[in-house]
C-alpha cells in the first residue's frame, strides 16, 4: 500500500517501527499535491517545499531524541479560515487576498506543539458561506470521485484533499454542516464537535454562535485522534467549555449492543433522494444486526430549523463582517474620493455575491422594526429546537439521519439558485442550532458510484457515543477497502 493510502494511525505504526521516515511521508504527500492539484484545485496556498524542509529537521530531532510524541512529522492540511502565523489566511476572499496572519489560531498552536507539518491552506466557499466550494474567489474545487461534481462546502478543499490523498487528514469548520456535508460528498469522515469543545480563537468568524472547528479524516480512528489534539479549554475563547480532558480513541470499542438509535422521520421525507434513503435503510439494518435497538420517532421542530439557521447565521455574519470596511481590515479600493466611497467600493469589490447576499439578509433581520419579527423569533425557535433534542436524548443514545439529501451534484447546477443551494444543508443545520456533536461516515455509493454519507448525532459532549457507533459501522461495511475515488472526467 502506498504512503498516501495509509490512515494516520497506520502511518504512526510505520514511523514507529522505522519502516518509513518523516521525510518519505512528507515527500509522498508533496508529490501527490503536485500530481493532483491541477485536477482537484483543493489548495489556496501550498507549502510543499517548506513542509519537506521541516520534515528533514523533525526527522533529525527524532533521531537525536529531541522530539518525542506520536504525531511528530505527521502532515496536515488546514482550512483557509484559521490563522497561521506567517502564512496567508484568505478565507478564499478577495477581501483578505494578501492577509498574512500575525498569530496562530489555538488549534494551529496545538498542532505545532505536537510537531505536525502544515502542507498548506485549503480552499473553501468565501468566508465559509456556501455548500459547494464554488463561491471561492480563487478557484472551484472538484470532487475526486468525479471531477465534474462539487466536493461540497464550505470545507470542500479539506474534504477533497483528504479524499484525493493530498493530505492524510485536515481541519475544517462547520457552521451549518460545512464539515459533514463535504465529507459525505467526498466519501470521507467528518466530525463536528459539540459547540465549545474546540477553541474558535483564530478562526475567522462567520456566525459566532454556530461555528465549530473539527476533523476531516480517512477513518473514524483518525477523527478521534485529531479531536484529542484540538479539544480543550481555551481562556482566549469565552465560549470554550472547561470540561475534563478525554481520550476519544478509548471510546472505539466496536460494539453497539444495547445502543438505542433514534430515527427522526422528518429527515427521510420529501426531498431526500431515493438512493440515499435506500442506503440509510441498509445502514439501519446493519445496526440492528449488530445488536442496537432502532426506533423511529418524530422531531417536529426540525421542519423550522433551516429557516431559523439562515436568519441567525446571516445576522451574525453581517455583524462579524462589518470590520472589513477598507480601513481597519482587508482590501481597500483604489477608486474613491470620499470616506463613503472607501466603505462602499471596498466592500462592493472585495466581497463576492454570496457573502453580499447574506450580509444584506442579515442586516435586514437586525434592522429596526424587523429585529423582533425575525431575529428574536429565530432565537426563540432555537430554544425550542434545543429542547426537542434534549427530549429525544432522554430516550435515545444517538440519532441516525442522512448527512445530505443528495450525493454530490454537478458543478454549476445550483450556484445560480441560492435557495436550492441552501436546501443542501437541511439535514445538518439543526445540529449547529442546538450545539450538538455530529459525525458523517460513508455508508455506500449510489448507482453512479458516488459516495453517500450517514450522519450520527449525539447529545452535548457525548462525542464518545457517536464515535463508537460510527467506528463499529465502519468496521462492519469496510467502505475504504471496497471503494476509492476514480478522478473521473
């Protein structure tokens, strides 16, 4: 098996036994980026040469006994909305095209402390607003399973890079499904942790009460390992929860006997593709065979989650993006005669159409006369969504749903219709509204060979339950052994 086909835990074993070196691992990925980037377009900034030099240094320090640790020399890719000191952090926007972060995000600091090697910054929908990575200002990332289709979004670059073997794992961010949906489209594993479990310090904000950083990996074991690295309290993030440190790999027992799985029927109704439903039904039967108890129930408030999400997310986006005005941060127009011109022209030229759309909607729902009718109501519905999930978790350990209503769609088919694009998030947004953890794992492919994702939702700070349920399923169906991207054109 080639180096780029190995999971991180397999790489660790080979590095430990000295079958391979850090240099060989890093060079294999650097070569793969050079080979596939032209087709996949996953990176905004590549750091292959710097990574290879860093690998030489780390290899020497390991041999000299100066560096120890299980993750030293493991490469990683980072979504381009997380600050990396001395490296561009663009959010795939013209507004931040030349911004070089003066500090590291907390998650990046944690990776650096373990001596991981950054292979580069990964493409995304501009300011994380989108479901296809077609709204990047720089390039359209392609899905390695079929290069005519999208990789999902907004963490499409991260998911595509992992699926294409260009990075062994990656960090993404999830505001309404932006880790899980691209993981589903690209046939990899995507974990959105509980809100507050992973620090958001250094993550360029889209919607502060919804954003969460998480892993995109080849398998569930790698997800648990990367969560171990990035989880933990951070004094620099006031929303960070101070809970005891856990080893999530210990949860991977491969046994779901007695697990109570709830199937919310609202997630299997109109708009969900029939082949997706069929694969989810097969997954349900697999869990029954493995000894889990499965029961359908009604999660009524889910019908209102999408509308609630877009009101809250756009309101917070309009507030967070107010700082990009041509003076304090970001791009400044060359065409101005007055202060008003600077504001207007800088924002008009610097932001793309989807970001403008959401700023306008968010400003509207926060404006005088509409705040109570829209934003306040949305926050009240958010409380109801949380309560209904709380009731569900009194009865069930995990909930099982599709990750996305469809498989990856063709490039250009939804980008001109924002409403259709927003509906791609219908299965994932309730998790963010309620601050819950969710994981997407591949559960098969459709008749055209495109991956289908299954979402498992857990109660707050109960990542162990969804990780074990996902791991047990993964070991049973062996998706990675049976399917791999074909880079069809």
